[in-house]
C-alpha cells in the first residue's frame, strides 16, 4: 500500500500531518542525511584551514562547491539509501556519497579525506545536536510562544473576574480567572526560558574518544584545540546566524557522548508538557462546570447521538498527545545516558524516534491554541457559583477576629460553618454577637465572596 496521509501507520504522518510536518525538516531520514553531510563537509573545510593536517588549502570557490553538495534532492537521498543497502551502514553511505561527488570536481584529490579519523558517533552526535537545536528554535519555541500569547490574552481580559477557588475539590478562598491563568503562564515561561538558553554536548574524539587515529596520522596538530574551535564554529551559521541553543564540545567521552544534556533537554520538555497537561485538565473542568463556554462551530457535531453536545475536544486532544510525548521523553531520558561500556547501538534506534515526541508535543500546543480561541469565560456562571458558597468568608472573618483579640476565633467559625450550609445572614448574626467595635462589625458584614479576592488582580496584572 503506497504511503500517504490515509495509509500512514503513525497518526503523526497521517491524521496530524498538517500540524507536525514542519518537523520533517529536522527529524526525517532525509533531514538526518542532510545534517550528516553538513558535519562531514564543514569538517573537511576546517581541515583545509588548519596547518599540518595534510589537507591542502581550499579556494573560496571550492568551499562554495563543497557546501553546494549539501543541497541534496530526494533523488540524492535515495542514492545514499542505495549505498547504505550495500554497506549496511548509514554513516559510511554518507562518506561514500561525498567521495563519489568529489571525484567529479576539482576536489577529487581530497576525496579520501572525507570522514578522516572519525567514528560514526562523531558525525551523529553533532548531526542530532543540529536537529534538536533547529527543531526547538524553528518549531517548538514559536509554538510555545503562541500558547503563551493565548494565556496572556486571558490574563489581561480576566485579571479582575472573580472565581471560586477549590482546594481538595472543595470551595476555597476566591481568586480570579486571570490570576489562575497567570499561574500557568509563569510556570510555562520559566521552563521555556530554560529550554531556549540550554546547550547540547557533542563529541569529536574518534573511535573511543581519545583522538587515537588523529594523532597517529597527524601528530603535529593540536587536535583538542581543533575540535573545540570546530564545534564552537558550528554555533554560527554560514549566513552569520547566531543560534540560541549552543552546541558544546564534551572533551571527555567514550565512543559516544554520554547524552546527559539530552536527558536535561527532554526532562525540560517533559516539564513544559506536564504544565500544559495540568492546564488542559483545569480548562476541561471549567468547561464541565459551565464557567468556560465553547463557541459552537457551524457544521461540527459533538456526539453521534446527542445533538446538544459541544465537546472540549481540543483540550482532550492536547492532553492525550502530551501524555504520549512525555512517555517518549521519559524513555529518552532514562535510556540514552546508559550505554554498555564504550557503547552499544541501542541508542541509535531510539534517537530516530525524537521526532515523534516533538511532533506529539507540537500537535498538543496547536490544539491548545485552537481550543483557547474557541472558548469564552461565563462571568455570570462564575459569579453565581461564588455567591453560592458564602462559607469561603469564614477565613476572612476568623483572621480579622484574631487581630481584634477575640478568643479562639477559628474554632468559633469552625463550629458555625464546618459541614453546614451557611448564608450571609448567618454570618451577620454571628458578627452581631461578638464583643468588637461597631466599625469592625460593619466592615466584616460588608464582606462578599466576589470581592474577597485579595491581591489576585494585582498578581495577574504584574506583567
């Protein structure tokens, strides 16, 4: 059966292709081939610029020619795949492809310098670093900025909109809807800032991380200095672009870079997704309570049998995709830092699933933004729910009575309210019987659930 959206095994490349296809530039097989080529060709250029390596100096035209090889077509990718079918080694296929191309150019004399003294993991380590950095900067951060903007809109619109809070599922001291949205916004911002300023360690030391072959072939070269300069240079694109997320040389490795920074990055993504999963569930509950209302869309149905339903499908979709993404991220963080002795290949197949975790994340982020664009706050329902729970004023009254020196005020309010339905009239009667000033009595009797919001509006608006 030919591959297309309707026949894809994965929902990422099927049902949700439109939401996740931007990641194909970073995590597809074609993308991995391209990034490996970038590593190999930039390394060859760096060798030519370094005295005593044995590689002659390339002209500017030759450097441009070499970099032109990076613009591979799908036909080129298929050619690389054909070589791999024979070699049964994906990185060696890249090396042979480069040599075949160079042999038809003025660089034919340096073809054998392709992949000089390297092991596959040198190339893969940097290539995956490229993919992670570019995907985060090009897709993930912009998608999260859209989520932040959607949250900020709710914060600004509802900083003063009073709402009943719940602790342990029970009525609790009032808040505002905007302040509750601000909580999620600040949690998200903190983790996004960490993600945007992180770094990814890569290795560049040959078969077991000791530069054995480098030194044997060209002992006059300071290979440690070369490696650091080469890797540092990859943090600036050929067009002069500066990347936010840095690729950094890990000077002490086995054949593989230990992937601890991968684990840090994936744990960071998992924290972001956990925050948004929490948000999805809270919005779902607000919709269920009627405090947040969904706008029906013409032509849509919410149930195959119940015509009235408008389901919170965007938030449910986000919750499900965030859960799948986090299961993968958790596996990456647990699996990748563990490798038998110098290395084993179990990490290779796991790395090929990076795109799946990021794709499920992006699908969720877009679902959240879409969902937020289809809801509105039902201020009247929130106010009615708040006024139906005057018992929340017990905290305010007992705390104020402490200042007035009234004996055991907490216990007095507990006896009045715990496990009982109370009204504003009950509170007024209780207050009238207290030995406190008339001014204080008047102030306490004027309390209302909808105005008992403390500094919630200021907290929400402290932008």
